[in-house]
C-alpha cells in the first residue's frame, strides 16, 4: 500500500462561495496541490489565504507528471488534485493519475463539490431519473456524425459540454435532424452573467445564428420519445420499422441494430431488408 493519500478536490466553476469548507480544509492540510494552471489555482489559494506548493498537471504533461505524483504518494505525501474549475477527471485532467494510483494501492478520497453537469440537468426541466453525460462532442468527421446520431437516438436526457464557438454548429446539426426536439442551454453557471435558454433545436439555432456566444456552455437535450408505433410492431413490417427509426434520427446502422434486438432477428436478415431503402433512393 502507498502511504500517501490523493484527494480529488472540486473547485468553483464561477462563484468562489461554491467551494466547500471541507475542500478548503484539505487544501490547507495536504503537502502538495496538483493543478491544471498554477497561476489560476494560485489566485484561488491567495483568495482563501492558503499557501501550498503547486505542481502543474494538465493534458500535455499528464503522463509524465503522473509518475512524479505516484513517487510523492509513495513517500507518504498527501496530494490534492484540482482542475481550473469543477471536478477533476470530468472532461478535465485526472483520469490517468486516479487509475494509476488505484492500481498502485493508494487511498483516493473524492470530495463532493462544484460541477456544471447536475445544475444544468436539474434546471433543464427534463427527466432527471435517467440521463447520460456525453462530455464534449468530437469536432468533425465521421466520429462527430456517429456521436450525434447516438445522442439523437438516446431516450434518456443527454448532457453535453460544448464550446461557445461550436454551439451554433451543433444546434444547426441537431435542428437539421430533430428540429422539434427540446433543448436547454445553460451558460456561465454560478457566474454573474448566468443565462438559460429553452426551446426546440430549430428555435435555438435560429435565435443564436447572429449572436456571439461566450463563456462555459452546457447543452441539455431531451430524450427521444418512443413513437407509438414502436410499442407494438405486429402491424408494421421490418422495412417500415427501419424507416420509422431513421425518421426519428437513427442512422441506418443504428436502426438495423435496434430492429434486430427488438424483434429478436439476426442483424444480417435486417440488413438485407435495409438494402431496399438504398435501392429505392437510387431508382428515383
């Protein structure tokens, strides 16, 4: 067992009052603080009058720094891991050191605290019973198209982090496929200019097309509602079932998989039916 402890410490995503008393105590007690940006964390510590050694730990040096941090944990030092804002490891550095520290037998102590995911989810007005977190979407290419198709087909509420510079493109992509699906955009959570926008994908894409969006953005997408026809498949053919799902935003590949699972059919048989869709398009 490694004698040192690794504390996962959430930091404010906007309002400094969002930091917990426990996080402040841990930051005062540890031997070292590993952080994304020493200048940013330095300002946070200065505000709360905490003086501790800082070690940069970000996406460009995460692998190299992990070894150093493990060595220090092995020496019995306690370390606090923080990101610039929010909870380390959630779309921020931290995953590698946590995995390695667990494998090495270190004691890891996660502290509850600030994160944009849950506040955005609960204020969206959509179901919170079941939801999925997608992080940041891929920027381009087939990977982005496939991920968007998965998001569109998801029946659970979907929470996405999005860059303000790519928000409009994402809204337009969604509006092109599911214009009537409801979306909540929650921007600058807990900050002075916090903003919440509600509407369909098409409405929000149109509303923001001429605006310059800034700050941290969380996009919450209402889950897909199963069509009434999906509840009873006895009266529709496999081909009609495929078309129905594709009209709801499924890719052909996803529709084939879904139909095969729901109808308990081999995917190869469903694929042969799906060929007819392309054939009809080509013959037009």
